[in-house]
C-alpha cells in the first residue's frame, strides 16, 4: 500500500483504500511522504502515484525511470519496508533547467504488540471473547477453527474489529473450538508478529449425544439431560443406593501444562453434590496409595445452602484427606474452603491446573474470575495412582449422591 501526504486531495496518512484514485501533485516542491505496505486483511497494495512530468526515482537503491507522468511501483508481496522517493527532475529530463528535489525518507516502521489476555467464556449460548487493547492498531482480525493449526473449519469472524470484545453464537455443541486474534497495523506499524490463541470446549448439546464423554451405569428414579439457555443441564430425582449415576468426563493429561476451567452451578434437593473431580476411567476413582483408600482427587460439595472444597473425598472411610506436601493425611473437615451461606444456583468458576513440574491443583474463583476464593496445594502426579487414564469429571458417579440440577456453561482447555 502506498500512503502519501501532501497531495491536492488532502488525504492524510492511512486513508488510501482499495480502488482509490491516485493522488496528483501539480507542485513538486510539495513534501511527499511515501510508504509501501504489504497487503493485509484491510489493505491491498496500491502501486500507482501520478506526478506531472517524467522523472527518475530510486526505491531502496533500485533506479526506476518512466517517460509518462505516472510511476508504477513494483509488486512487493509480503515484504515489509519503508521506501524513499527521490525526485530527480521536475521537468523533462532533457531540459537544461532541470531542478533536483530530494524528499526525506518516511518515519521508522514498527511492529504492533501481540494481543494479550485473550480468553473465551461460554454462557447462554454465546461464546464471549475478550482481550486487552493494543496501541496504534487499526483493527483486530479474529478467526475460529476446530484444530489448533487453524486448517479445519477455518472461519474469519471479523477483520475490522475495533472493540476489545466479540460475541460468537455461530457454533455447534460438543465441539472444541480454537480462536486466534492479531492486531492489524496502521501507517507506521506492521501487524502483530503472531496470532494469540485460546480454545474452549462447548457442551451445548443434549447429554445423550455426548456418548464419548460419558460414564453410564444403571440409574434408578427419574434422570434427564438436556439444554437450558445454552447450558448442559443434568437433573435427577431420588437415586437409590448402589444404583449408580452418569458423569461427564474429559481426559486429563497430567504430563502437560494445561488449565481446565468450567463455569457451573448446582441446585440440590439434599446431600452433597460433586461438581468437579479427578478420577480413573476403569475404577471411576483414583487410588491414593499413601492413604490406602480411593476417592476423588478433588471434591467440591455444593448443597442448597453451602459450598465446600475438599482435597480428596474418601467414600470408604467416610472422611477427607489433604496433601501436606509429602503425604496424604486423613481429616474429617473441609481443608480448603467452606461457606455455609451460599445460595443455590450461585455460579462459580472451577479450575484444575496441571503442571509437569508441580503436579495438579484446584482453584475456586468467583463466576467473573475477578476473585480467587481458594487455591489448593500442588499434588504431585506421582502420588496419584489407580488403573486406567485420569479424567476430569463433572457429576458424581458414586452410589450415594446424585445430581439434582447442575449447569455447565463451558469447559475451557488451554
């Protein structure tokens, strides 16, 4: 893109667009500032500048001569560099009265910062994306795909965003989506050097269709699963002991640095309801060898009036354990957080973090993630045993508790 100031059109830097007429300079004593920009999502290369007479000019040391009154610049493709336009003759070159003009080079070209604090939250059938503003940008370009390489189902959501938020409602349920964003340049700034990415797992579909994400056992009493305002809702009546339940699960990789995040609430008619836990697929519970019993690695109890976070629930011994830095210790009280006056239908953000160096930990935050309520200690992966792979579970597959009403807005994996 050639961007010029000083012409009779009165255009300012950055205002040339595709298909605009060349700027005419009847007076070559006018200072001319020229920039060539690569094509972006908003600008294409404009290669013609009209001048009143034949001339010679130099672009990055390469001489060009045109016998007409137009200069046609070479195609520069994806190369980014400023140029200097040097006026050699204001009248035909053969004239004895030729006057030399020298126009200064343009200002230095910088590169925009990459976008930061890019995140996605799913609620009410809409994925709300937000990020921090980037100085000197013209627009933001936002894309979505179903793979991290952005080669499958790639969609350009917008290339003319000026705000720092975007709502996406054109997605399907039971699908993991990847979003990426970059800032687009202005006159003296090139685009961000790279895209910033985030991803989100959408659970906006009937529970029965999520077969690959289910543990299913025999169920007694009324049990139903469906959509409510874009959320996965699990609801059930009385479930007798030993009848078993179902739970949504997603594979948990303890050998990577990842964050598993869900925005959820639970309304119960009695008993402790498990919102989030880590379990083994084969036994449905991970075994903690040092404690000698089995249970959920993290246990979040949300009743109609209270919320509690336990380090590990022990259904066999009837107590709770916590990691003291070197071993599991049984205790009969909630070790990390307990609030006896939490109204039902109150949303919280539940986070599981895995770290190659540290293991795994649980974080409880407010629904808007502005307040961290509690953070457990890191539990080394070596202390978590049990057959089969580990899974992050939503719901309670035990034989005594049941899901009354639990809504999961989204699961974000980063």
